[in-house]
C-alpha cells in the first residue's frame, strides 16, 4: 500500500504518451520475473524486497492501463460497460483464484503456482502487445514531478473527485471488514474451515458482481452522484446494522447474519467504486488522464492504508464488535464528507 500511494503518481507522470505500450509490456515482464523469484526466497527480508518490486510495477501498470480505456472507448455507454466488465473480472479473479490454486495443488507442487502466476503476467504482456493503442498525443509539458502535482491538483480541485475520494474511504471501510476479518469470523465465530471462508468471500463477490452487471443500465437512467450516494448509504446502513446485531447477540452470530451482510457490503462496494472512472474521464482532457488516474490510484490506496490496519488492530484488541463499530464510523464519515465535498449541482 505504501508503494502504491507514493509511486503511482510519479510513475504515471513519467511515461511519455508514445511509450505507453512498451512500458506496460515491460512492467508485466517485471511482475512475471518477480513471481518466478518467489520460490527461491530463504529470508523474510527477501519477501519484502520482492513484494515491494512487484507492487512498484503494479503501481505503474494499473493506473496507466486504466487511463487508456476511455481513450480506446470514447463513447460513454461503451466505457460504462467496460467498467462493469472490469469489476466483474476483478471479482471473478478474487473468487476463482483460490479455487483454481487449490485444484492445481492436487496436480503440481506449491512452487508450480508461482510459475502459473508468471505465465499470467506474460499472457497479459502478449495481449497488450497485440492491442491497437490510440494515437499518442504530444509530450506533456513540465517535469514528471510537475505533471504528478498537476494530476493531484486537478483531482483535489474538482468537486466530484473530492467526493469520489470521500466515497473511496467509505468503500475501503466496508471492504476492509470483509477482506481482513472474514477468515477470523468464519474460523472463530462460525467454526468453519477453508471452504466456508471461500463461501463468505463468495457472498461478497456475488453481491458485487450483481450490481456491476446492472450498473450500465442504471447509470443510463440515474445520475452518478445519486447512485454512488445511495451505495454509500447502503454501506453505512449495513455496517451499522451488523454492528447492532453483533452487540445484541453478544457475538453469537450465525450465517443468517454474516451471509446477507457480506452480500450487501459487496453490492454497496461495487456501487461505490465502479462509476469512478466516469467521473475521472469527465474531469480532464486525454492528455491529463494518466496523471488523474494515477492520482486516483494513489489516493484511493491511502484510504485502504488507513482501513486495512484499522480493521485488523481494532478487531484484535476489541473484537469484531469494536471493528464493526469503528469501520461504521469511518464509512459514515466518508459518506457525509462526500455529500459536503460534492454538491448535487456539481
């Protein structure tokens, strides 16, 4: 997360428009190389070094890749459907990867999984290689540092994007509860095992995918702000309702509490994060999109950098009731800040 927050704006600003394709390919090759090195790790510090290198490459790849999609798909309807498909791809990856890994372990060694990961990055590089990129604009003015600051400045001066940042905090609060504490809740409170952990995460993913599929239709009829504010309200309401249930039942919750709550959190999460690309696209010219997407990538991960440790530390010290209550407050703060920072007329 620290690498994402600090490097993404600079890397996004340093890549000349004409170099986007070779840079994306090179970053995929770097990620594949790191994956191949992981089986040979013998010390803890080597893990930190390799993960920092892997995430540095991702901090350059992801916002640059995201900024290209609106250029390739200039029509807003097409771009909205691309955002929906991207959300589906992320959710399917998070749901299917553990199952695929478990199945492969019955056929190959643990180290073989790293080779499979490397192959995935190389396939990504091959796909980037064959895609026709839009014509590159002329080189942007100023140094990479100045361009990074320009992206951050444009982001923070735009009311809708200030609201998006607050909504990112709301989304991070709810999703951090799921990603950090699901295994604790399922293995501890519910007495489940790996299969039940996958089922709980699947409930979150199913909710997210259901909303992602319906968003193109909804956003053709409802303004982005209205849809995202409704999702924020759903996120806060679900967190508060789950907190109350946890307190009333003194932690003796069952699947009848966890499963619908996780589905609802997934639905709210997709409603909060999926339309963000539309707001970024409207806020800048094609020349500034890479810097703006890099700023969004950095600032949204700053929200995760707050929510992830909070979910874990409070949960470890005060139990799931404390974690839910704390994250409810954080999500509510994000939702209220979004209402203030993004007036309905802007």
